[in-house]
C-alpha cells in the first residue's frame, strides 16, 4: 500500500526551529507494517513514550512482522516481557539497548 504524499511547511507545525530553506515532505500510512517496511537490518531506532505510556506499539508490532534484525533501540525503558520493546527482545530482533531503566523486563536481564 503506497503512502499518501504530503508537503509540510514549518508553519503547519507551528514551530520556528525548522529550516525554511527547503520544503518538507512526509508520507502518511494507514498500515503500521507498511510504515516500517523499509527499515533495514542494523538500524538505530529512537523509541518514544514514558514507561509503557505513549509507546509506538503498532509500529513495534509492524517491526515484529517485518523481521528486521540487529536493531539498536534507544528508549527510556526496555518494555516488559510481552509488551513494548519487550516483544522485540523476545524475538531477538534487538541487538543493543540504550536505556535508563530496564528493571521490569526479565527477558532483557536474561539476554544481557
């Protein structure tokens, strides 16, 4: 499923930190798996959220489906055993984890 192209200007973000010397373009996907399909093996992913709140759970599920490997994940936590980044840890898709709190994930502790 192709993405819907859209040209976004800094004014649309209501933010003055964007460069105005170039136009921005973005794609909008209706399927999370399609949105992450072009992420190659060995990528570094910055994963938002706080604890398990606000995490990109649908995109994480998409990564599970694509089977991308050797991910370096940067997040404030490692998820829990069966949710969040914990699902990618369980399938050994995460090679390296950069995180400030990993205390509730037994799979993380077991692997690392």
